[in-house]
């Protein structure tokens, strides 16, 4: 038993989640009446619901409070590329979701919840404005993620003018909150086992087909961004063939990020690659850590694909204007994605709330994201991290550079 325990603790989280999913399938097929197993999934989702609003607030406020002023002009180009690239990735995900609409398997109780779909872009925008000015404490308590984000920005900018001790306190709070999330994420194998068990026991193995299609759209959208969108942006900026640089970034940064599943852990790798490319250290020493925080094209894809899947599942009809607003919100939300594995999944409720989707259903969608997260999160991190280096290099080699 001790040997088995030792092997389990030495095993990577991605393998543990895979084992949990397989066990969930087996138990769902052989022992569908053993409903106590589904309790693991319920507890896991409940823990995520409890910590997610605080996590979003702490990370965004901390990031803004430590933002440095007076950087080189080149940083403006890099930040613009980060934001534009993330927005375009979000838009790609929306288009892919319209082309390949998917439906998720959610619990009957959740599907029975009363939902008031928005009646077009005007109502969506009005809802957005009202959520932005929600009481900050109420936003945290009721999981109003848009309100949490808006107040996090306000407090983060205000904390920039505070003393060093106050900033250190905020940093400690962000670190501690992230640590708690890490503990919860470490329980993901058991949570995934419960979620997969409940799905298979209630709907049979055919339900896994929906997850396969979801994964194809997710990974396909990220591949399109990495191999089509990013090279196009690079070509427009540099006026030269971008693919050698794109492939080098994917090979030397994306591959390691795929396995570490952490943009923060991949920062040293990206720094080394920037040095190898002969980039300005004064620039990449700032742009790479910043990119690990706000350059989240993969996260934007994840947020939008899963949100659109929830929209299609619930039969909500949205127009192009609403979809465009969703892309903006997803791009902004992605910048607050946690540095831990699966962090972008916790921001799905931000996008779901735009369309009147209750938090209970949104967190079920988060649970679905964790089921496919074994591959989704690895691909997402590979796209995010490799793009940090790519856009840093593009800004420096830009033909538009003065």
C-alpha cells in the first residue's frame, strides 16, 4: 500500500486525471447505482465555486498593483499584440462554435432552472453595465464575476499608489489564494471521477461522444490561432516570412509548456529562447512575465468554446453583436486567468453570466472543462506561452518600428 501511495504522489496531475476519468467510466458502466461516487464531483465543483471569485479578485488586483510605469516604447507594441491576439483568438472560437455547434450533457435539475435569455445586444450590454457597478462584497458573495473583475481593476490601480508593505500584503493574499486553488486542483482526479461517473451512469457511454467533439473544436481552434492567425499577425508586422520564427517558438517554448501546463513555470524557458533570438533583455525581462499574466489566447478560446456550448445546450439564440461582446469579455477575462492548471476554466462563469446562465450551470460547464482538461489545458498553455515569445520578437523585428 505504501508503494502504491508513493507512486501516486510521484505521478503527474495529468496522469492522475486520466486515471480518474477511466475509473469514472468503468464504475459508471459496472456500478451505475453506486451514486455516492458522484458526490466527489459535487464536492469538487462546490469547492471551485467557493474559491473562484476570490481567486479572480486577488490575481487581477495583484497584477495591476505591481504594474510598472515608464517602460520602453516597445512595450506598448507588445501589449497591443497581446490584447489584439487574445481578442482575435476569442473571435475564432466563437466562429468555430457557430460552424460546429455542440451541446453538453448537464444535470436535469440544472436544466430545469429558469433562464431569461437576453433579447439582443442592448440587453446584454445593459446587463454588463449593471454587473460592473455591483457592490464588491455582493459580487464576491453571489459570484458576479464581471463585478469582481471590475472592482479588482479599480482596487489594483489604487494599490499602485500604496506603500511597499501594503503591496506585499496583497501579493501574499494572491499567493495564498493560488495555493488554496492548487490544493483543490490536486483533488481534480477524484472530482473528475465523480463527474464522469455521473455522466456515464445517467447517460451511458454515448455521452462521451460530446466530449470528443468538444475537444476537437477546442484544439482545432487553438491550432488555427497558432498556425494561421499568429503567423498572419507576425507577417503584417514584420513583412517577412513568419513561419521559421513561429515554428521555433512552438518547438522550443510550446513543447515544454505543453508538459508543464504552466505559463509561469515556462518563463525561464522563454527567457532563454529570447536570449537565443538576440532580443533586447530590457524588453523581454518585462514582456515575458507580463505575457504569462495577460497574453491568454488559449484561455480565451477555452472560455468562448465552452460558453457557446452552454448557450447551444440551453437553446439560447444570440446575434453577432452579442457574440462580438462575448469575445471582448472573454479576452479581458482571460487576462485574469490563474497561473495554475485549469485556471481559465474558472473564468467561464464570467462569459456565461452575459447570457443569463445561472452560476450552477456555469460551474457544471467548468466541470466538463476539467474532463477534457487533460489535453485542453496542455494545448492552451502551449499556445499562450509560445505566443509570449513570438509577439515579443515580432514587436522588436517589426517593420513598423520607429
